[in-house]
């Protein structure tokens, strides 16, 4: 990842520092427990009850990914400064996609935390998203980070609004990559990631409409393939108008 001190990079660094300050001294609940057969050892669990100790990458992964903490809120607050740094560096590798990280945020109920904590998390997500959109080679691709942010926040609109408002070459290249990855799912009337607590159909409709509205002009400026432009156009059609179009792809859904 390019660590040049751009305004977006500086904002992200400040957001990461804010998380460190805000969540310093946090620990998992003293009575928190987990299965030693499937999660980890008693010694590893004890580390979550000691503040500010760095976890090894595998323990951090098992911690944020575990769905069965009694108090996921406290566990997430305990690891969040380190977790956020490793997320933005690209060192967190979920099995299926970054939307899994968003689900961990939801399990932690971060939007119900005290205001200083909630605002620190919101600023982190906003700053990371803004940096990713203008970074030529971000550690986490924009389409993956969008899924994380949508799952974590329960909304698509503000993230797409930020994307649409930016006039930047890297931003449009990320859009071209995202469109190429999304078109298969959207033409099959599916959201390109697995939504958890959100209304998947509503998200899909909003994403499809936004892509049809905002992508074509930007992708033409990127010399995107005509085939991709036709498939984005098809996303805006329904029923026989879509699948009887001469540019309908010859594939099975």
C-alpha cells in the first residue's frame, strides 16, 4: 500500500490513532469464555482480559471471527485498535469475503456504544473508505470494502454517495473493477455478497440502480470493454427486455 502522506492517508492515520486512544485499556468481560476445542486455549482467552497486549495474527482472526462470545461488544472493543490497523494494511484475510468483518462489527453492536466510541468507529470506516477510493492500489479492493462497510452500518447509501462525489482516476478504476465483479450477480438478481441483517433485496435494487446511473460515463472514460457496458445497461432492464437482448450473456444462472 502506498503510504504517501496524502490528505486521505493522513485522515486515516488520525482515525486509527483515535481508535487507539478511545479503546485503550479495554478488555473482554472477566467472565467471558469460549470453547477450548474450537476457539483456543485458556491462556489465549486470558490475553483478551489483559488490556493493550498485541495478539498474534491467528488469535486475532479467531477472536473477531468467533460468533459465540457472550459479550461480543467487549471482545471487539478489546481488539479494535489492532484489528483496524491490520484491516487497513490488508493483513486480515477472511475466508469468504470482507463482508464477514462487517458482520463482526454488527455482532458487537458498535452503533449502540457510547458516543465517543461510536463516533471513533464511524470516522474510521469513513476515513478508510475515502482513502481506498483514491488510492491507486489499496490494500483492500473498493468492492470488498464496500461490502464490509454496508454490513457494518446496515446501509448502502452514504458509501455510494461518497463514491459518486469523487472525481479521481483511481476512483473510476475501482468502479470498473467493481462493475466487472458485480455484473454476474446483479444480472442474476443477487447481491454480490451475503447480507446478514440487512434487507438483501433492497440493497441489491439500490446498488443496481446506482451502477446503471453512475457507471457508464465513468467506465467509458476508462476505456472499459463494450461488453461490460452492455451488461451494466442490461442490469437496468427487467424481464424479457433483459434476457432477450442480443447482448444477454450466454451463461446459466
